[in-house]
């Protein structure tokens, strides 16, 4: 049920679901005869989650813009004969790896806060 809610809200329900399941796991835990209780709330991590999302979007736009400009420049160099390789042979495909790393890197901040 929560997975559908996360999907329907575009991921905005993710911190709530994350906190809910962590609270469920901790409340089912016991050490010896002592029961563990948790009152962890998603309110403490929502701000970080939203900020990480905004930073990820800004970084994604920057990487796509950088990729587009470099692809255009490299294509112009290829057409003029200055470079013998096609744009795909030049390593511009490595931007996809850079894109994934840069976009998901801010989520490390969320996980640390969690």
C-alpha cells in the first residue's frame, strides 16, 4: 500500500514510508527481556529529502547542459575533420555514468541524516 502511495506522489511519500518501516522493525526488536520502542518520525528527514531532490534536479540539468554543449562542439569538430572519431566513439557516453553519480550523490546526505 505504501509503495503505491510513493509511486502516486512522485516519491514525496518515501521519507514517511522509510520511517514507518524502520519504526516497525525497531518496535519488533528486543534485547534479552527488554523490548525496543521507537518513535522515529519522518518530520525530521523531510527537509533534507526535499533539499536533496532539488539539488539532484539542478545537478541533472547542469550535466545535461554540459553534455549537450560538448556533443555540439565535438560534432562540429568531427564535421570539420579536426577529429577523426564520431561523437559516440569519443567517450561522451561516459556522461551517462557521470549523470547517475552526480544525480544520486545528494541522496547520500539523506541516508546519513536518516
